[in-house]
C-alpha cells in the first residue's frame, strides 16, 4: 500500500528555481575581492563567495560592506528577472490541493527577491523570504531552512525544498527536509501527498 508523504509547506530557492535571474558570478567574485582588499589590505579568492565570507570574514562591518557589493550587483538585474511559468502553474496546483505555506530560502538579497517578485505580482505568495542577510551561515548550511520551518511551526520532514544546485540539495539533507530538483518539481502530482 502506498503511504502518502505529509506535506505542510514548500520552500523554494530563487535564481534558477522560481525564475531566470542572470547574475554574473565572475563579476561578483571580482568585485568582492577588490572590496575586501580595499577594506582589509589583502585579497581573498571568493569561490564560492558566500561560503568564503562565512568562513574567513569575522568583522561585522567588513561583512556588511561585502553584502552591500553583492546587493548592488544583484539590484542591477531586477528588470531581467523572468518567472518560470511552469513552476508557478505547479504552485497553483498545490494551492488548489489545499497547501498554503510557500517560502523562499536563497543566497540572494532579500530586498532583490522582494522586488523581483513584486514587479511580477508574486510577492504575496511567499512568507517568509530568507536570504543574504537573514542568516549568519549561507547554503549549504541549513540555517535558513530551520528558520522557515520554525516560523511555520512544522517539522522539517513536513516541508519540501525545491532547488537547482548541489548546495541546495546539501542544505536540505542537513536539515532533514525532502529535496526536489526543480526539473522534477514541475512534474509532481499534489495528489501523491497528504497535504495538511
């Protein structure tokens, strides 16, 4: 007998999952290296850049300045954000099946995520949005996933995390949240879940 998995909420990554957001990673890494050298006197190889900040930048003011660099570069791309229609159609199917909790956990600036979703009239769908400044450890750390399930007052096993990268999958595994790649999410059938 097939036992349906309990599902109380779905958490999404942002870039590459909810839509196309063309951030230039090489540009970000170069800008961070330059800013770090200005502030501290030596360069770091920012690859991957948020993990590098988490592990090697202890000064809160330096961290804040580096986050500002990331936010400025991301903000230039807001107008280029394009939601993936098939993802939002699938979200609608889950809503019609009774699911009401949807959130975002990404390594992108919260402000940028809000603006991208707002310009497409999608912002009200997601609560909370956990991003760049909401956590002290970024993906693959599960900190953001824990924050969301705690806010929702559900068990990690009752949530699903939808993403498109290895750090997304690692964060989900560490949090004991079911991980689904975005390519598989669009073919899920909500009827295969016990939605509460």
